[in-house]
C-alpha cells in the first residue's frame, strides 16, 4: 500500500512493485527481469536473464528465461521456463521448465518473495555441488 499526496491509501499490485524495481536496476546485477510486452496490463508474462556464475560450467554465458505469474501470484510462485538450453537438476531436460519442488525459493515459497528471489535461487543452484560441474550444451542452443 502507498499513500497518495492527497492522503489516499492505494493498494499497489505486487507485480507493479517488481516491475518498478527491475526497471530502475536495483538489486542483484547478475540477474534481470522485465515484462515481455509493456502493454501487459496484468503483468503476467516476463523475460528473465541470469549471468552464469564464475568457476562453473555456466560461466561466461547469459541464460534467457520466461516467467509466468499466474492469477494467484504472489500467493503461489511464478512458473519459470528456460529458453536457453542448460543442464541443471531442477530443470526439465526436455522442456526447460523449472521444477518447483526442486528449487529452494519455489519449494519454500511465501507471498513476500518475488521473481528476483526465484532468479537468485536458480543462480545459487548453478554453484551447488550437484550442478556446478555438469556439462552444458553448446552456447546459443534453446529448448
């Protein structure tokens, strides 16, 4: 909620606050996200990006994602799918969809979390022992 200059209380949709934060470039600079279509008044379809962490097989690559915020968001986590092909334990190898039960931020979701926390959690999984040394497909391949 925010107060207008006239003192009115206005409920600002959560997605709008996330959009504003992402457009201003605040936060973790190794991840990015923004609307697919600026005319999406319901703020449901998002692009995301993650810079691969150094000292891993993901290093020196930019991974593109699509994020869908369902009607019940933020009560439920967003749906996330990689466009860029990669090998990761929490990602379906055929579709690129992130398995919610295998990613800590989605498995432990609460309504105070957002897209940024999901992308940060994915990046943290890239450096985990079970993922950091996984061989990766050729750069530029997609699901």
